[in-house]
């Protein structure tokens, strides 16, 4: 009876042990499959961590040129993006600019406010120009991802598991941001390098994808094997269930045998054989399962080796890319040096050509100038000779003309004294007319002689114009009192000139201002002086102004005023020879100055004249 009970428990334990081992084997297969499927999310997580590190490093190497007193360094992420979580996780471990990092999220562009850095991914469909307008003038850095070349301050691009970046220095400088030297050196600086980077990365991705395709096909093949193994395990499991059913049937039979002790005694040897057969079958199935598990482990080891091989190939590709980058940098530096040397050589050649052309031009100009100087010198000698001849001619002519006029005047005076009583009234009037005409002719000859001598004075002295004008007023005292004229002057300078000529100049201008007064009006004359630099000249001139309240000058007479012997009024209205202003013009031209006037009819006239300071 004890043996029978033991046999019953033995049969209960055997199926339970086989079932447990089967479940363990199935769990191992499912775990291996889940590990393979979990590799993709793991790679994505690594890329997200790399992106967050990239943003931190770029923010730390950009130079913020203003003095921001905010205790935190704030990064804003635009749009719904998991990068917010990655940046916040990294902000617990790292600082930027020795400041704690605060990460905020903005749903729209108009929400951006009070941040140091704004990050946005191109897949969020935000317009980069609107973002730049929003942060303009706020000393905020804009980091974009996968946007067009040179459209942002700093643009990063993700190809596979790698990140690269390019920098727009114009936008950075416009927003008062600087770039460190190392950051500038490692950036993609042109659209050609950007395209080359994409092409190289595409080639690298194609090679990697080919390798991954091979690995995937191998994994697919192994998955097929695993599927077959699962089917085999399922068949084994079905067989085990069948065996369990057989065992249950056998148990029922054994139970029936237990109730019949005699039958048990007779068939005990048969029961032991059946138990041994069942045990042998289960052990064989266990061995088969162990072999399949070893095969699966071998496949897993092969996959691990293939992954190690892919990683080594990736490292070799990165090393080759670094060598290519170094070679490109070296070639770029050499190219820049060659361009600079070529530009320097061109500048030197152009400078030599320009210097030679200037030398030839200056030489020709000097020769031409020397020839013109010789011509001017010869003509000046000729003019000086003719001026001397004209002066002698004017003197002789005036002397010869004055002699008959003197004779005529003397004869007229004798006739008037001796025959005054015998001449009728018409004859006396004619005699007076002849006498006055002779007197006027003599005055004109004297004026002409004086005019020819103007500008010949060699003796020039320092003349105080205040004193000179005071003396002229004293000389004209009779005319001033007779016309009740008022003459004012102040702060007149000291000038180096001929005293006689300067006296003639002021005396003619003052005398004209008194003479050409309005009826029943007292002349008011003001003389003043200031400094000026005429147009197209660099020398400083004294500019005098003689202002009166007289009858004024008509505009149509503007060109006749300074002509010799030109009169604007009849002798009966205003006496004079008409040579006074011609004297003034010649005197000022000899001093290197000019004379002109501004006049309003019946209101007055202002004469302006300039004399160079010496």
C-alpha cells in the first residue's frame, strides 16, 4: 500500500516539472525577442540625449555681450517637443555660464518672453523669420534644427545619429552676440560644405543601411528559426499534453489496479517498466530542449558579434571622416594663403603701375607748367613795358591837353574882364559855358591821370581804419554839416595798404552816400567790418560794409556803376565826373579784393568790399 501511494505522488510530480521547464524555455525566447525589439527605442533615446547636450554646449560657447543680471539661464523650447524633458533632465546636472538652467515651453511665437535661448525643430512648422522678428533686440540666441542653410543664428542638422551645425555671424552680431573661436572653427561655413556634409553623410548612411539591412536579414532568418523552434516547442507541448492525458489514463488504470491488490501484485513489474519508459521519454525531451536553447544562445552570440563589428566599422568611418576634415582644413588654409599672396602681388603690380603713371603725369605737368611759367613771365615783362608806356603816354597826353585848356581858360577870363561891358547877355552866357567846360575838361584829364597811376604805390603801411575814417569825416565836415549827415563806424581793423589809395576808397564811398541822398532826408551812413572766407578760396578776408539810406540804384544800372566816366544822373541833378567808383574798383583789385553792392530803390544802398588779411 505504501508503494502504491509513493507511485501516485511520483506520477503527479513528473508532469509538473516538465511543464515548469517548458515555461522557462518559452520565457527566455520571448525575452530575447523583446531585447531585439527594444534596440530601436534605445537608439532614439541616445539621439535625444545627444541633442540636449548639443544645445547646452552651443549655448555655453556663444558670447552674450550684454550684462544680464538674471540669476538663471533660461532656455525656451517652441512647440510640443520631448526635448523639453531632455533639457530639464540635463539642467539638473549641468550649468550654463555658471548659472542654473531653467527650461520653459512656449506654444506659439507670441508667447516668447525673457529667455536667453530659443530652440525650435523644423518639424514643428514655425516660420523662422517671425521668430527672428520677435526676439530682435532682446540679446536672445535662436537655435534651430533642420532649417534651410543660413536662415537662423545657429542651425543644427541631424543625419542618422550625428549632429552638425552652421553659424550665421551677421544675425549673431546684429543681436549683440559673439562666437568663440573653437565654435567658429568647427562650424560648417559655406553652403558647399553643407552639401558636401550631406553627401558624405548620405554615403555613410547608405553604407550603414546596407550593413543594417544585412543584419536585419540575418535577424529575420534567426527570427524564422526561432519561430520554427516555437512551433517545435508547441508540438512538444502538445505531445506533453498528450502524454499527460496518457498518464491520466494510466493513473485511472493504476487506480483501478490499486483497488485490486491481487492484480497489482501481478502487474507490478509492468508498471515499473511503464514508469521507466515515461521517464526516459521526458529526459529525452529535456535534452532536446537543452540543445535548442544552446542553439538559440549561439545565435544570440553571433548577433552580438555582428553588432560589435558594426560598431567597429562605425568608429573606423568616424576616424576617416576626422582625417578628411583635417585634410580639408589644411587645403582650405593653403588655398586662403595662396589667394592672399595673389592679391598682395596684384596690389603691388597695380601700385607700381600707378606710381609710374603718376611719375610720368607729374613730369609732363611740370614740363607744361614750366613752359606756361616762361610764357607768363615773358608776357608779364611785355605787359609791364606796355603799362609803363601807357603811363608815360597818359602823363604826356594829359600834360599836352591841359596846356591848350589853360590857354583857353586864360583867354576867356581876359575877355570877361576886358570886354564885359561890351558883350551882350548871350555872349556872356557863352563865355561862362566855355569856361565851365574847360574847367570840367581839366578835371577829367586830372582824374584820368590819377586813374592811370592807381595801383602803382609801392609804399604800404599799417593803417588803422578807425583813424583814417575819422580824418576823412573831419575833411568832409562842411558837406556833412550842410547835409546834416550822420556817420557811424565801429571796430574797424588795421590794414596793410597804401594810405593814399585807401583814403580815396573810403572818401569816394562816403562822399557818394552824402551826395545821392533823398530830398528832405538827412543821410545816415554806417561803416562796419567782419571776416569772411569767399567761396572756392581758403584765405581769410576783411569784408567792409558801407550802408546808406539814399536814393538807391536801379537794377538795370548794375553793370554801369563801376565803369569809368559813367554817370547815372544829369550834371544839373548831381555833380561829378563819374569816375569815383571806378577808382574804388581799381584800388581794390590792386589789393586783391572785390567790390559789389546791394540796393533797393528809394530805400538805400550797401556797398561791400573785401581786402585780404596779411
